[in-house]
C-alpha cells in the first residue's frame, strides 16, 4: 500500500480537537479518510474512485454504529445521489443531490 498522512486540527487555544488520517494507494489515489474527534467519535470515509462512490460510516465513542451513508458521483465527480443505511445494511432513505450555481448541494428525498 501507499502512504498514510495525519492532519491535526486545533482550537483557538491550541488544543487538539480532531485529527484525520488519509490513506493513499501507491498510485496516489485516496482510499480511506478517518477522522477522530476528541469526544471519541470516529468517521470513516472509504473512497472508490472506480465506481465513483464513497462510504461514510460513523461510530459513537463506545464503538457502536451511529450512521452509514453512501454517496454517488457522476463521471465529473459531482455528487448525484446519497443513500442512508441502518446498522444491518438496509436502505432507509435515498436522495437525489442537486448542485446549484454556487456549487452547493441540496439533497431531495426520492419518493418510494
């Protein structure tokens, strides 16, 4: 595998609030971003640049499941959809993502 880079975030008093680890393949492709918060919560973002998706899985401080979202992008890497899953992997909501002229996204719930 490639390189792991750590980035630290501090508040105005210089106290560490969060740090992120970025894991890269040998070709430089980002595959995993993990964010560790000082409250013990963790967010793991797995990137799939071939299928234009990434999985964001969040955990509470005790390690239990908090949330799971999958984001899909088009060939221009613009977000087009977001899906939410429960702890068992069941789809609970699906959204279409719409980008405005300023580059901001809005999620619109898809009707069943």
